[in-house]
């Protein structure tokens, strides 16, 4: 019961940070990562509470989303302390959150951390992951496709590398499906985008 109460308080804590986010790092993203973190933790024999709590909190202090990441993390730790959690429980959550980010290029040291990283990466690929990519690109004034940094280029810089880096068996199986979906999407995207190469397409009368 105590852990359920803590999770409720954590959900309420993060909502103001992410409820209006237009970049794909919104409350629903946190909810999906928390859900998958708990689900995978149960399948892999890890601690479901630590994994879910870290899933909800994993983007607190992300430099893409916070002007002062260190201060955001400090306030998060104070918040967890205010819930009267045991010191060891807070430490486990901190470790699980610490190395989730793809850009850090690090592997979490705990199983729960690996699980949260897997859950976060699952939400970056597949149908929802692609939608988030275009939402982020649009919010940052990025082109869909072109010669410079674009949303499509992000597939090659990051998204198509994620499936091979999953830590857990369940995440690997799910990632394989989502990876193939992205490959199919890119094939269709280029077919539609490159209209000059499509036989039978006549745009000469368009104004």
C-alpha cells in the first residue's frame, strides 16, 4: 500500500513538468515508459516498484527539457525524501534513472536501470516513436527531410540503432517488431517523397 501511495505522489509530481510538452516528452510518454518498465521488470525478475518509479521520473533533469538540469535533479531527490522513503530505495531509483539517456552513451549499472533504458528506447521506435520524432522536429523548427539535420536523418543517427542495444529479452523481441516497422515506413516514405522517380506521376499541370 505504501508503494502505491508513493507512485501516486510521483505521478502528481511529474505532471506539471510534462503535461504541456509538445516535443514527444509529454506525460503520456512518461506513463508508457513507467508501464513498460514495470511490465519488463516483472518478466525479468527485477524490482517492479523501483523500475516503475524510475520510469515515471527518468526525464527529470534532461538537458533537452530543463534549463537547469542539476537543480531539477536536486529538487527531485528532495521530493523523494519528503515521501519518507528509505535511503536505500531512493538510491535504487537514482541509479535506475542516472544513465537512461541515449546521448550519454552509458549502460546503467543496475538491472532496473537497464530495464528503464529499454522501456525508454522502446518508446522511441515503432509507430509512436516515429510520431514523437516528428513532433520533436516540428517543435524545434526542423525540416522533415533535406540535406541538413532533419527528422528523417534522426532515424539513421539514433532510432535504427536502438533495437540492437536492448538489454532484456522481452525488450529485444518487441524492439525487433518496431525496428522492422520503421524500415517499412522509410521505404514507403522515400517512395512518396521522391515524386520525380515515380512512374506515371505527372505534376506538370499543378499550379
